[in-house]
């Protein structure tokens, strides 16, 4: 057998193993012993199902996160002599609102994502994003920095955003490259390993330049999640693990549980939002 064929069959077998293990898993069951980021078939992530479940209508949790992140970025960039800057949303998936929250101040905005299916979704959104994202933009417009944007947000998004297929663990090649950053539901929602969770936070933080404002969101005590027919792993973290992961890389930051509770999502106990500045 040619090496290429051997690789093909190996990949097929791995895919079969993954499908068997992941699709049939009952929701809320016991966590698999170890499911690392590289074990997961991220190409199976269904952006259409994900958006339909999470972002078709604005949930109170996202509205609360938007309030916090909007005020944090607006306060930072109101200071004289800051911006325009280069921004990054790590593990953007099928969520545009972290990017929208950085939009007014960016002249380049990278949506960095590992799943080819999500990359295709994001690329389709660049020229003119779907209407469901308008309700998220409306919350941001409660601050005049967003409301008084000189350009239509869709035009600014199309002009500024670039979608990049990549792995968070490879970000070490780009230390300090971005001057504002977000990472929502990624470090704890891509593995069930605590080591990989902490390393994910580290890679995100190190990609930011000193002083860069950041915002990150985390599912609290998540047991993993379904997107369409597939199950994806999560790392069980609470406020203390989130704080400990950020502390070495941030000077002043806040990490707090949201007051809002889940309407459509399940399998976790709450959400944590963290924001501050890169050390
Ligand atoms: C729960 S989703 C969060 C998506 C989005 N940020 C949001 O707020 O809804 C987790 C995302 O992390 C991405 N991801 C998983 N492993 C990754 C990696 N190694 N590097 C970059 N992104 C990754 C997944 O493809 C998926 O889009």
C-alpha cells in the first residue's frame, strides 16, 4: 500500500471511531476520560446549527457580556492617542459579536478559527453579514463610539475583517502581534484537559501586545456540548481556574460570573466574563 493510501485509511478509521464515539453520546453523560483538542474532528462543527441554537435571537447572557465588553473597549479607546489597531478574535467559530465589539477601533481584524466549516461560514459573512447580527450591534450602539461610526457597520466589517484558518496552539509564532483581542468560549470548550485549557489562554494572551485590552468568555463547569449531531468536549472550570489562567499575563483584570442564566443552552452552571489589559 502506498504511504498516501495508508494515510487515507488511517484517517477514515479515525473519522469512523470519532463519529461512533461522538454522535451516540447521550447528553449529560459522564465526561470521557481524556479528549484533547487534536482528538476532536473540528470539521464536523455545524455553524448553521450552532448559530440557530445560540445566536438567532439575542440571549440575556450575550446581552450582559456585550454590555461589559462594549464599556471596557470604549473606555480604553476613549483615551487620547490610541487606535486604529489590529484586532483578533481567537476561535471565532460562528459568532460575530466579539468582532463587532472591536470593530470601531480596528483597521485590521483577524477571525482566527480551526474548523474549516466555521471558516467557510465566516468567509460568507464578511461581505454582508446576516441580519441576526444586527440585534447584537444594536446593544453595542448604546455607546456612541459604535453608534457614531463613520461607516455602515457591514461596510466596515467587509473592509476590515480577514478570516484565517489556524490553531490556537500555533499562535506562539505571533507573540505581541495584536493590540486588541477577544476569545469567547474557546479555551474551555475545545478540550477536556486542564493543561490545554491553560495553554489556550496563554497562547491567546501572548498573541497580544503589552497594554492591549482583551475580553474573554468561558462556560462555567461545562460538561461538553452538542452542535447538531456531534458532541464536543469541555474542560470543567470555575472562576478560580479562569483567574489563575489569566493572572500571569494580565496586569489589571476582572473575571466575574454573569447574573443572567441560561435560556436555551444547557450542560453548564453559568458563564464567566473576563476583561482587562495585557501585561
Ligand atoms: C464553543 S465554540 C465558540 C465559538 C465562538 N467563539 C462563540 O463565541 O460562540 C469553540 C470554537 O473553538 C474552535 N477551536 C477549537 N479548537 C481550536 C484551536 N485549536 N484553535 C482555534 N480554534 C479552535 C472551534 O472550531 C469552535 O469554533
